[in-house]
C-alpha cells in the first residue's frame, strides 16, 4: 500500500514539476521577446549629415529604426512605421539607418539603391517601395535585383544613369557601413530595432508606438 | 544523465514555445531565425523542436522510472534511444551546416546534449553492471 502511495506521490510530483517548468519556459519566452529598455544608448539620437530624417527637424522626439531591407520582420513593421511617420510627421523626427545582415544576400544592394534614390531626393519613396515589394526582389539573383531596383527608380522618375552611378559609388558603401557601425555600437542584435530618444523600444503595433511617443511629447 | 536530459528538455521546449509564440521573427545577427524558419524546422507542420522536447521528456521520465525501479531492461532501452537521438541530431546538424548554411545556437545545444546522452548511454551499456556484456562463466567463489 505504502509503495503504491509512494509511486503516486513520485509521479504526481514529477508531472507537476514538469508542468511548472514548461510554464516557466513559456513565461521566459514571452519575456525575452520584450525588447524595451530604460537605458539611454548614447549617440543613437545624435544625427549625422548622412542620416535620412523624416519629419520635423526641430522635434524633441526622435525615433530611430535600424533595419534591413530584406528582413521580413522589417517589411511587416514598415506599414506601422509609415502610419507613425505620417501621423507624427510634424512633431517627431524619424531616422532610418541601414543594418544589413549577412544572411540577407540582397540587403546591401537594396540599401545602396535606396541611398542612390536619396541623392535624387526620393529616399523615403524608394524605402517604402523596397518594403512594400520585398517579396518581389528578396529571393532573386543579384542581377535580377539590380534590374528590379532600376525599375523602381524608373517608377519614381529618377535619372537612371545617375542612379546606377550613385548606387555603385564608394561614398554610398561607406554611408551604409557607417550606419551599420552605429548600430553595432548601439547594441543592435536584430532587425528591426527601434530607439525612441535613445531608449530601445518594444512596440508591436501602431498603438504601442503611439503610446510611447505621446508620453514623450506630453512631457515638457 | 538525468541532468543532461533535463537540459535537452529545457532547450527543446524553449524552441517549441518560441515557434508557437512568434508571429514573424526578427532577423538576428547570428542568423538563428534562418534555421528556425526554414522548411526543415517543421515536418508536416509539426516543429522538430516539439519532437525533440518529447524525446528528452521521455528520457527524463524513463530515467526517473529507472531510478525508482532499478530495472536493467529500462536502462538498456534508454541507452538504445540515445542512439536514435544521436542519429537525428547528426542529420539536423548536417542540414544546418551544408544545406541551410546557418547555425542556430539552441539547435546546437540540443546536438550537444544528444551526443552526451549517447556517450553516457554507451559507456554504461559497456559496463558489466547494466550492460550487455555477459557475466563471467566462473561461479562466484563462495559457491565453488
């Protein structure tokens, strides 16, 4: 009888322990998704002349995104970010910095193309196109990607010769490298990573962004 | 051995939970998500991590049962399971290295635990106490 009681106790405790552990793992997994931080990362909010800034130049609230044009998560966020940009255009500054990852073969090419479009004043339009149509070029060969991006340039009415020259220019390459270095220094480990006034932001939806931005705008 | 199974279980379960939680995973510097979102991460929609989790859980429960019952048969069965675990691990690591060309840290942790369990299993199988090696034919001294 005692033996049976012992066995029941043993196995109930084992099952119970396992359930608790699995619960703990679920909690841990959810917690580790949270990116937000209260630490202000120095240097993130400081703008450099090469930065692509959208919005009010004198704004006291700066939202920085480190992104990779070939990253599906960034493309998913692009819609939300666009909403934020449009809604807060006159009240915040939005900065996009390139953080191309090595596993994305075409990410750098996309960054260079966007920079080239920027020289002709159409950075944000090109940036939006790249994300909207990511599936069209993300998995293509390098030469196909070039053609597709040239198609976007044409769509935006850019001078194609100048576009190609700027895209391949050393200056462009160095600009993207500088963005990436800035991200590494800031501790970016994945894309997209957002910093609001230097603090890493954990925002999933437009409402999340709105809540944090509004809070900052409200403080004098 | 229980400890190693437990580690494997935690690791595989974490991956499984992540799989079911994530909408679109962010792209990481180490490329972990490339492995986890590749076609090889699931079989007919079931994440391999879940199978791994079940495997480690079985070993864990088997180990506890063995401690409780001291059954040699259970132990041998345990050791044989680790062979299968090792084989699967080999295939998955090979896929990462040669096909997907990206490594996922948690997957590699599982490979380490599978290999360790296999080595432990084989070591004990070879020992005369629980192992398959036949006992010496000479009767013990007090019976002679």
